[in-house]
C-alpha cells in the first residue's frame, strides 16, 4: 500500500488569512492523511494561507526572526543582474556573481525549491478542494471557485518565474503523496510549459474567479489573473518559437480585460486616463498604503511585528547592505532631480553621505538636510512589494502596442506615466519608430519600476541585454569580495549569451533529481 505523507509534514503552513507565515501554525500531534484533512472551509483557508506564505517567503525572504535568515529573490532574480543595482562593497560573493554575470550553481538564489514548494501546495489544493463541499455545506460554489482560482494562478505564477529564470524545468501537476514515488523528472521545454500549463492554469483561474468584486490587494483576484496572463503573453511573444505579433495582441486583449476589473478601493481600473493611476503628489501611496490606492493590482504583504525585518536586498537598513544603486544609473537619474518627482521619493539625492546608494521608495522616510541615515529603526518597516500595479501595466501595454505597430496607443500610455513624473509629454515626432518607442518605454520602466523585480525580465524580453548591460559589465570588472578576497575575472560585455541569460540549475536540485541536466554555459 502506498504510504501517504502526513499532514504534519505537508501542512505546517496554516495561518490566518491576511497574516504572515508565523502567525498561527497548525502542527497536529498525530499524522492525518490528506484525504482526512480537507473537510471544512477552515481547511481551505489554512491551505490557501500556506500557498501564499510559501510564495511570500520566496519573494521577500524568510524574515530576520527566522533561522533561514534574510532573502528576497524578487529583487535578486529581477533587479540585481540588471543596470540599476550592483553588489556593494559589503556584498557576499554570491551577490557579486549576480552583479557581474559570473553566476555559479552553488549560488543560493539558483535554487528553485521554494517555487516548487508553492507548486506542491497548489497541487494539493487543486486536487482536494473540490471534495470539501461534500462534508461542509457552508463551502458554496463561489467560495470553492475563488479558492481554486487562486491556487491555479499561484501555480502558474510560480512556473512563470521558473521558465523566465531557468528556462526548461520539470513539470509537477499532481500532489506528491507517496514517498516511494521517484522525485526525479526530466526538464520540459519552457515554451511547452507556457502553452500546456501556465496559460491553461491562468485561463482556468479567470473562468473560476468571481468577477466585478473589490479585491483584497494581498490576494490574487480578477485583475491580477489578467495581469499575469498578459505578462505571460508578452514573454511568449519574445521567445524562440513564440507567437510574436499574435502574442502581443493576446497580451493587449488581457490588459483590456484587466481594465474592466476593480481595484482595491472598489474603483474599476478603466485604464484610460491619468485619473486611473495614483496622483503625482501621492505616488508613494502605491508602496506605503496599497490598500488605499487606486493603482495596485496585487502586492506582497509583510508584517515586521510577526516576521521581523523584511530585509530585502534593496532595503534601507544599516550601511552594510549587500546591494546598492549602480553609480552610473544613480548619477543619470539624480540629474533629473528638479524635474522627475520620483527621484527624491526613491533615492537620497545628496552627495555628501556614504549611504546615497540606497533605495527607499518602499519606506516612509523623508530626506532632510543630512539626507536619509540608515539606522536600526529602519528595519521596522513593512515593504509591500508590488507584483503588479497599473503603471506597470500601462508601460507593458505601451510596449505591446508599439510591437504591433500602434505607436499612437503606445505614446498615450507612455505619456500617462512620463507626464505624471513631471516631464513634458513626448510628441509623436520624438518617437517616430517602434525601436525609438521601445527605448523610451524601457527608460521609463527603469525609473518608474525601480526595485520592483521587473528590470532583468524586461531586458531579456525586449532583446536589450547586450545594448544596456555590456558597457555596465565592463565597468564592473575586477570586483573583489571583501570576505573571501576573490576577484571576479574581467569580462567583455555579457559573456556566453544567450546561455547565461538563464540562471544555472542549483547543485542541490541536480543532486536531488538525477534526470536534470545543467543549463548550457555552466
């Protein structure tokens, strides 16, 4: 007889919805099989909370009160390999590897196990939620469908990260309940995963989710599902074998469906005018108070009183942060200080302090004559990381429009963000071609979405890795790790492309799965 994994192993995950993973932990005194567990609405609530908890931990880290230490792959995967951030003089060698394109498979951030943890929990949910109404009649069809929709969407989002970071990957879509079953599987082509799993999961989630509801911004609702689907089509359009213009058009279709959904304040997104996004004066409200802003779609929740410091790589804590702003980017953006109102709300604009290389857009800190001083008290902030927000969507919508030849629409949505920041509007004669429009959108992306885990994926998606990163990587050559004393060997631009666009598969994954093959170039 197959031996079922006990709930004591699989579900040390239960938390109150809306809180972080360490609030309430369910640890039964004796093992309970999965079939015996999923009986009530509370079981669904606890299970969903566990899925979100695993995803939050992967994005924001385990928190300073955890034995697992600090983390934040949201930024490591999406920012530190790109042009706005680099390793600081305090960085570990693993961060230096990201910053200089010298990644090795021993780097902790090469491990995809955390995302597969989310997938595993989602698989259990998808398999067992449908049995709950039979034993708990309070679980209505709406409750069941909304719960299933979130599980499908979070599974899809986890696989979407995997295919963007590593490319091909093993596919698990059923609950792993038998410890005698082999855990080894070969890698499936990334495009196959997109077409056979990610897109179907998201379209299933959209069909299940209750429409025209005011969402809680910490959870995946109608608008978040549309945003992820559009993002997936944007990525698919750019990969080998993808659909090109057809995929960009599919992305536009899902953006337009998003505009029909409601945001966290109850206002329909609409997506037509500057009134649909946060005002210039209240721009930081998106990060400081996303539940009260018209712009957020889905954000990561954090509560430092429960989890300790969310010491994300780009945080403003003490002066020995591992990650800092790239000096070239910082100088370029600071030059726009008198025009671009985002500058003073995001970075310290003074030159006289040794901490001017930190990002504080997530923190309620206001510079004075001495700037922003990193102090221990800064650890006690809750950075709410946006997974998707309307400005992000507008810029991708502009990009999709430009890629399909609709420069007028692209100009409209680019200008909605550009003008809000304080700049005069671009004229059509300023950006007369698709290439010029994409370049302007990427520049706006860098400023608007700084530190939001998007930049690296944008550079790959738009085929701008070499154009933007080669000169920067040449400047970063010869970095010496202060702890190990190891000097990064000199490179000429982005070496071994496109192989090293992807991350290596971790040593731990290779050890655990004998059917895995390492990515080329590592």
